[in-house]
């Protein structure tokens, strides 16, 4: 298993959209997206199982969509109607893994301006 690598972050205005990608997300793994803003604890955002079942935190429900492309070993997070409170470093994670730090990517910065 290669290191998870997030990409797609950037600076957008409120109401805009971004799509994050997490490379090296094997199809057999349950995957999650998490975020951490300065001074805050890392919080769960969304999850997708190996079977494609999805769940979302209340704060992003209806705005974010998690999906995966098994052929590309990639998990996505489509973020629409972004708000300034969505500003954070976003991480992908292999849920249930016993790999220590290897279960996390390095993160990608999302900044939403008002």
C-alpha cells in the first residue's frame, strides 16, 4: 500500500466548489475525509465503505458528496456551496487500519473567503 495523497485544495469564494482527490485509496478499504482548522481538533466529514455506502457529518450534509473510482484507486470529496467555516486542512484516512501514521494522507488546504 502506497501513501495516501490528497490533492485539489485551494482558495475559493463562499458559494464556490472544489473537488478533492485521495490517491492510493484501495477499493477494499473503508475511507473517510476529515478536516482540521487552526485551534480545532480534527473532525470527521464523510465516509464511504468498500461497498459504496456513504455517511456525512451534519455540517456538510447536502453540500458535500464522497465518492470513489475503484479503477483509479481514488476517493473524491465534491464540495459545493462552500462556506468560510469549511476552511481547514482536509485529510483522507483508511478507516479501521492499524497502520499508524500511514493510515493518513498529508492533507490539502481548503480556504474559503467571504
